[in-house]
């Protein structure tokens, strides 16, 4: 029985080490992605996604290489509670998923 206890403790330590995270603590609800490079654009009249964006005109999709957020294909995201929406995109060396960019925007839009 003693050998079982000795095996369990090191196993627990290894499992704990493998589950540690390097995600951004400021944005845990959005998969740990930092909003540092998030760009949003609204229609000139405000409150909605522009039909002809001026800034977010990129076409690169999730995971594709980018040098700025304007290289990435934008996502139209609502701002909960305000009735407004905006196009959003984020580049962190690669284009971030539209759902993640929306999550980051939605955390900031009501503030």
C-alpha cells in the first residue's frame, strides 16, 4: 500500500504542472486573448457596422499571418445592452478568431 501513496503524490504534481496556464489574466472570458490590438469600426452615423468600412478592410482569416488588425477579415459584433454594433478585428501576429474578437469588444463596449 505504501508504494501506491508514493506513486499518487508525484502523479498529482505532474498533472498540476501540466495544467498551468499562460493565458492573459485580464481577459479569461475570451480564451485568454489580450485586447491589446483589438480594432473596432462603426458606421459614420454611429451605432452599427459599416457597410463600406474604411479601416477594417482585410480578408485574412483566423490563424493567417497579419501585420495589423486591418489585415484581418472583420466580424460584426453587437454591444449588449446598447443596441449598437461594430466591426472588429484583432491581429497578434496571426488573425484572431472573429468570435474571440467579438468577445473582447463586448467586454469593452459598454464601458
